[in-house]
C-alpha cells in the first residue's frame, strides 16, 4: 500500500518501536494530525478476552470529561409525557409511533436511540434494523431507562457507549485533534479507567494486550499497556 507525502511525513515523526505514555501519545497524535479538516482522535484497545463468552463480551458506557467534539443526534422513543421531557432535556427527536414507522421505512439519521421501558415491546420489533447499526437501546448501556431526560443530558454531555468486537478490540473516538492536550489526556484516562473496571473475573492471562491512539488520517501511536491498572 502506497501512502501519500503527508502521511509519510507524519509517520516519520512516530517511533514505531516505542511505547508512549498517554501524554506523549496525545502530543504525537496532535502533531501528526495535519489534514485540512478537523480530525477525530480514536483509541483502540486489544483485550485478552473471548467475546464469544457472555461474561467476557465487554461493553459499557463512560462519560468523557470533555465530550468528543461532535454534536450527538439523539432520538428518544417514549410516550407522553416522557417524550416532552426528553425534548426539554435536549433530545433532537422524541415520540413513538411516528419514529417506529420512519425507522421501518429506512430512516436512521441519529447517533443514539434512548427508549423508555414501557415501549420496549414496540422497539423490540426494530431489533433486526437497529441491531446491525449499533443503535438498539439496551439497559446495560443506559439507553433503556425510565429517566429519559437524564439519559439525554448525559449523552449530550459526552457519554459514549462501547463494546468489544469479535476480534477482542474496543475502538472509540475520544475527542478531536484540535482539543487542548490536557483535555484529550483526561478523556483517554477516563476511558482506560473504565476498561480496567470492566475486567471479567473469568479472563485469564494478560487483560490489556495493546493500546493504540491515532487521528483520522494519521498513523497509530502505541501506548504502554501498563498505564491500565488492573
């Protein structure tokens, strides 16, 4: 694979044999983010778990202190008066039957869907549509809750959801390259702290195998896995 001049210049600044501290990695990623648009900063953590086992299928949520620098579009599926509460809390869309029909028709112009427990019978019918898109509400991620207003505020403030993929990797966005270094560092630390707390009791051997930080168009920077205290 042949990379462009900009990528090669960014790659030359990264020591591929070095394991960086979080602070060093953030600085290196910011320096390498030279695209003409606002690049996101992503983190990928490879875990020593077996995602096929239910008790090792890591998933959860974390409130990043400084958000991800993106306006998150939220749909709340709820009946009155909770739909009005959701709108007052900042939801972009709120209601039930209208949006169930829109989703069945192919609409999914949202980033997060929150649902009240009493409408899950209707929402459950959308599983085959929302599941593959990662939009299906789930109690474990806090997106099925009677307190829809609080859930909306948390998501808008920077709460993100994550889950391990079939290869044992958790991949999320932790901010924008134009963020101040300190804000990105705090976001990365918050995410890694949550990963540490979610270590399954049944996981054997090395839990965190590798950590890589990168911008949208930049090379990956490897972080010393021992920064995660488990």
